């Protein structure tokens, strides 16, 4: 997942998709970087991941735009990962 921070620097982080649909996804960020609410992000899944049968069509593209619409901070402050709910920016069918 990539995004641009407030200073205009490109940032990236590895993620694990926990839940997904045609309009959204819940991801766990495997980085310690915090992503602010309402930040525009870009998801790039590996070719192998895009071939999975259960993957919604909206996530099969090489570069999917989404916005952070909920941030779940860990209950344990020593836990580095955070979960983010993403709203995919896809055209309705």
C-alpha cells in the first residue's frame, strides 16, 4: 500500500488483507507507520494474489485507489500493527 504524507513524501507499507468486498477492505498494516484518517492510498496486490478465486473483481486491477475511512489502533501500545478500513474508489456497476 502506498500513500503521500502531509509533506508530500511517498510512503509505503506491507499489508495483510483480512476481509474484502467489492467496495471495501479491512487491512492490517505490517509497518509501524501511521496513516491518517481520510488519506488516499493505492493498493498494489501481487500477481499471485490477484489470481485468487475469492478476490473481488474490484481488487484484481494492478493499482486500486482507496481512502482510509476507519483506523483501529491496537489495544496494546507495544503492538506495532494497526488495522485500517478502506473504501475502494471504484465505479458502481
